[in-house]
C-alpha cells in the first residue's frame, strides 16, 4: 500500500520515531521478569523500536540483529555504556525471550493500552487537525468560534500556505481500522472546557502506521524514505466497481402479513428502477425473516424458524429471481409466546450473510417490525425467568458488531394500535434508537411509522431505496464535502431518510476509497488533537479501542463467567450482596491490570482495587464496572443487580465472537504469527467489564 498523502505544513524532522501501543501485562514468571515502572507493581516496562534499531550482545556493543520497526519489547535491565543508556529487551515476559541490548534512543516507551481510531467523516465533521503543541489546541478551543478558527488553519494548509502550528491534517479518505491496522496511542491528555462551554478532551497522540509488508523495505529504508508531500490532496473520483446492497430484516409473525407483501412488491419495483438505470451489477437486495423461539416444542415446529435467509443479495440476479426466492415467505400461522420477537437473530443472520461483505462496499440493513426485541428485560410469566434473544446480544452490542462490519442499520418501527395496547411502543423505540445509531455518521436511523400505516411504510421504503439507487446512478463529485445526516427539527420523515442515506453512502465511499487507494494513517509524529469536532462538539473525531491478546481475552471471558456463576449462586443468600460485590469488584479490577490474575491461586479483596489506580493513572477513560462502589451496588437492589449481571453475560458472548473472528487479529510483535497468544484484537472500550 502507498503511504497517505497528508496536508502537511512542515516536513517532520529526521527522527522518524516509531511508536506502537504496548500490550497488557503478559504471563506470570517465576524467575527474572521485566522491570516495573516507578511506583508500579503490576505493570511492566515496554518499548517500541525505531526504524533501523539493531540488537547488540552487550551494552555499547555493535548491532548484530536488525529488528523490524515498531516491534514491541519488554525492558529487563538498564545500563550505561559510552555515555548513553542501553536497554536489555525481550519479546515476552520470560527470561528465555530476551534478545539482547538496544540503545534507549532507538526506542520509545509506552505505558498505556488504549488506542484511537478515526471516525468516518461522513458524520459531517471536518478533518482532524494535528497540532504541534497543547497551547495551539487550546488557542482554538478558547476562541469564541472554534469551528471557523480551525477551518482557517485547514484552508491555509490546503492553499499551500504552511502554518507552523499544524503538523498534518487527517487524510481525505476514511481509514478502516479492521482492514489496515494503525495506532493513535494516547501519550497525554487534558480535560478541557471550550469557550463555547462544551467539554473536550485534548489528547496528545503519536501517529503510527505498521510497515507495509508489500513494500519489502528493511528498517533502514523506512527510516530514510521521504515524508509525505505538503499540500491538499484532491478528493479522488470514485473508482468502479462500487456496489451497494440492502438486506431487509422483516418480522414474519402473525401481524405482519400486509408489510411482508408490501416489502416483496417494493423490492420488485426497485429492481425495475435498477434495470432502467443500468445498475443491475451495482445494487442488490436481500431478505431475512425472523420470529422467536417458543417454549412448547409443537409451537416451535409450527413457527419453523427463529431467523431464515430467503434472499442473499450476493446471489440475486434480478427482481424475478428475488421474488422466486421469497415466494414461500408468509406470516407465521402460529403465534409466538409473547409480543416481543427476536429481531436481533434476524440482524445477526443478515450480518453473517455469505459473500456480501466481499461483494458490496455499501451495506444497509433495514429492520421492519411492530414489536420490541427480546433482550433479557422480559420475563417468562410461567417460570419468572428472563427471556433473552437467541443471540445473547442486546441493541448496543449488536450495533457495535454492525459498526465493525461496516454495515448500517435502519429501523422502520410500525407503531400499530395493537403495539400501543400492549404498552410495547416506547420500550421498543428505546431499543431501536440504540440499535440504529450508526457509528459512521453518529446519527440515529430510527423511523417510526405512525399507526403502522401501510401507505406510510411503503413510502418510507421507497424513499430509502430510491435515494440509494439515485446516489449510485449519480457520479461522485470530487471535493464534495461530506453531507451531514442531521436535519432540522420538524423536517418531514422523507427528508430525514434521504439525509441518512446520503450520509451513510458517503461514509461507505470514503471507506471504499481508503481501501482501494491504500490510504494510510499519518505516518510518524507526535501531536495534539481534540477528541471532538471543533465546529460540532457532539460529533466524536476518534473512537477508543483497547488491545487484548488471545490469552488475555480468553482469560477475561473465563473470569467473567466465574463472577457471573458466583453471583447467580449467592445473590439471594444472606449477606450475598456484599460477598458478590467483593468478588466482582476485586476480580474485575485485578484482571483489568493483570489478565493472568484470574487463573492464579491468590486471594482477591476489595482492597485490591488499589491496582486500579495504577492502571487508570493518566488515562482519560474509565470502566463503568470498575467504577462501581459498594454503596451503589447495594442501593441498586436485586432487580438492578440482575440487569448488571445480564450485561456481563452479553459481554462474555461478545468475547467469544471476537475470539472467533480470525480476520481482525493483529501481530503487533511482527513475529510472523509464531506466537499466536501474542496476537491482539482492537476491542471497543465499552466492551470491557
């Protein structure tokens, strides 16, 4: 892949430092182990190698073994030779992993475990500014109008007038972290309130991109390569083929007959439009139907399925082919056990549809239902047990999975009279607003259909798909700024739908361009950024990820399982609340700083939360679970406590999905995958306990 072209106002110095996010503490060792940072007892010192670093047998000795740039190493000892400091380093936390000695100046320390990822600028935000100093950032935030102040700097750089305050501007194309791994590790931060009154985090970051294996460069070549050329890159024309697909995920229970028929008819119309526009090879539609599990085996047999894929867009040839595949779909002849159904099973089936991620760059899921979603908030009236989705996921977790898959979710919620009588509309609306808040544009694609009107429903589908087809038929305009999805209050629903489709389509194009053109993150420099857009602080510029190894993720899952099992066993016992909290808080906190703690034979007490201070010191983000206090836990009562445990169960489910997702594991040690346990996965911070 070619390096990204930055709008850079000044070339970086010759240092070309390389910084990589360090991993969490590794396995426990009985003999020699890496050094601990000053004042710490559970964290190890780790460094990342600069381009051209070479290992020596002794301090001050000649380099003999070149290391790959950006390799993560543990520090075992320090010595001074010939007036400079040297580090004894190893690839792991055991003595046998030691490689030799490196000059300290050829490394960069890293003590944290959080990294940032660009959000897609289709949210309507402006490109991120990488500023030389914290004062430069604060000057913008202190101005009466931070948006115009930042825009003036961007314009100056774009017009070829370098500004010493600006090191770089975010690349035009979106950089997909799941396809091209990069790091924006936090070096420092400050909580700040802008002159406008908005809360902002000022973050000092080091911008790092892993070396491109295809370039076949050795570390010295990388160190000597030229920095990006200054100037504003033109927005490239959209290459072809760029394809889009929509999968309708439709409730197929007793009440849904008219909507199923209208959806089938609508897709037939869409294919006529697609054929007329000459876009049969560019856009396709699919359909997944869902119902819900039933306790009674006879009823379950009558319902036939929980989720079933009727039409895979990657396989559909035209409208006739689509109708042939869905002709057997009708509403169920048997009622499900409750009004809420299992749409999450349908969305999971859509996300897992074979080949559509490979074939289509722009992917939409449109959920159609008149009922809420089973997510553990409902109880079986016969047993009193909570009823979960068959996926074990809730709206937030499923939304996160869709975001990582680069797939948007929209919801057409049918507010039927029966749903209102059931008192189902408001709880379901809350679920679906969460589900449909898409990360790429940071807007909610939730569209309620008042009274379940079939006419309004058909109009909404026609508007959504029609706008998608219209956008595909219209060539992309180079240099066109990303549209904002937000529309003024009172705007009619059709305009809201068009704005959402425009924004989601633009996001997909930016991601596609980044993939096709090999757009990479800014290469190597330290700078200050805002975590939010200057012009609109409601829009985040970065997302937070934490890197966990396979062993750490597996151990985390096992520890949480133990916590949940213990809680379920003694939650209702005498003094159970205090016993449960002691174990939950102590083990969770201990595990977060030392993933092997859960597998050791050692006591864990509330007092062990002192370890949490080590881990969170200097970090701008904290875990909701680890911030839980005894007073809060006790005040919640059994109902809220159970909900809390239910959320842990959903996180456990997520960890299993992450572990099985082989495509996203990253070899930060650049060992060629020799040690599979050291591969890391960039997990959203919200998925930690």
